[in-house]
């Protein structure tokens, strides 16, 4: 959770950026596509060169190892080059999981952690993304209401027209935008016990027409039942100081939600959390006498 420092104000009507870091996992070689096709929920073989898509990397029982973005940078007879962009601190976890079934795979796997990144949000709708230059990757970030891209790599130039929000207040602004967009993050909303459908990350990240991949059974079974899971991820808001992750919220005296992320929002706060499926939204929950409102993600 970001400290309760008020987010820096984002410039109205203009794109803004925050300096952060992301982890990269690069898979390169003749077997790169075939191997990832059997491990990721996305149709890696169908990715065109230069394109990106969200994808899940799952444990064999179907729980989340990582939710990330996969890009195909090179294709050719000598082998393909693909990059997985993971939340900071989770690249090693992705590598460890991929190597579990790596036997006799003709490819290389390399991890780069905390790669300097400029997270640009509220990029003009329909505007072309900047061209990739100086080895930096331009990775789309289609956040609802604040869509943009991540410029990942050393020496990446700030695009024209982007206002950079510095320091902790800037990072708090990025966290606030993430929460309002309903975008889950590894380590808070997503982890080894998360059912993908509960976090709302199945749509777009799973290709139900592709062949088998590790962890597919749980995703397919939950989908066949309407993706109704015991809890679901929602957006929370309140007027008291932002609660810590793990705080339980009650409804009619019973615990019915758990906060996963929260950040100050002026004199109030916004957050994400998992809400019991018995509660319809919008709903008023109780945090030790303070009212917390739960609404569906955008």
C-alpha cells in the first residue's frame, strides 16, 4: 500500500507519467513460441510481431502465478523473441514457474528486474503510441478511464506532451488511477490463492479456442459455470483514513469483504477488495462504524 500521502494532481486533459519499475522475462529461441503456447493462457502462436496481449501464467491447479503482458518482438527461422512484462518483484517468480517444465526446450530464458519504466496514463484516445527507440519497449496499458502505455527501458525519452509526476506523490497518483480503473496488482489482488475469474482477469487474457495450457482446467470449469466465484474484486471508497490491506469489512454484522489496496483521495480514500458473492453492488459496508461503499469495477 502507498503511504497516505495525497496523490499528486494529474493535469486535466493531458497525459501524465510516473517513474517506476517493471520486471521483464525474455524467452528467445526456436522453441520459444511452442513452449509459451503450452504455459500461457494467451494464444502466443497467434501474436503478430510487435503486438502485445495480457496473459495468465497459472499453477497446475489453476491458481495465479502471474498476470502480465506478453509481446512478440521477433519471429524468424532462427527463433522467436518474446518478452513477458510482470509487476515489479515478480519476474523471478515467473522465471521459476516457467523453468519447472523446461526440459529439452531449445530456448533461453533471461530475467531483468526493476527495469526503469515511465508509466504514461490518459494518453489521448485513438492517438498512436510512441515509436520504440533506444531499446525501450512501448507496452500498452489499457486501463479503463486512464489508458496509456509503459515505456520500459533505460534511456527512454519522455514523450512530447507528457507531464511527469515525481516522487511518492506521483506514485500515489498512479496507484489511485490503478484502483479507480479496477486493475488488480500482483501481491495485493493477485497471488497463489487467487482464482483468475474472481479478480476479473480472464477476459482478454484467456484464449478459449487455443490448445491446452497448464492450469486450463480450473479456468474452463469456472467459465462453464458463469464465472461465479465465492468472492469478486470491487472498488471501495470511504471517508476515514485509508485502511490497511487485510482489513475486513462487514455487512449486517458479518464479515463480507476484505481490503487489498487503498490510497488517500483528498479527504477520503479509494481502494480495491474482494466482496462476498452474496452482496449485490452498490453496497454499504461497515469498517468499525465508518461507512465504506462497494461498487463494481469499470
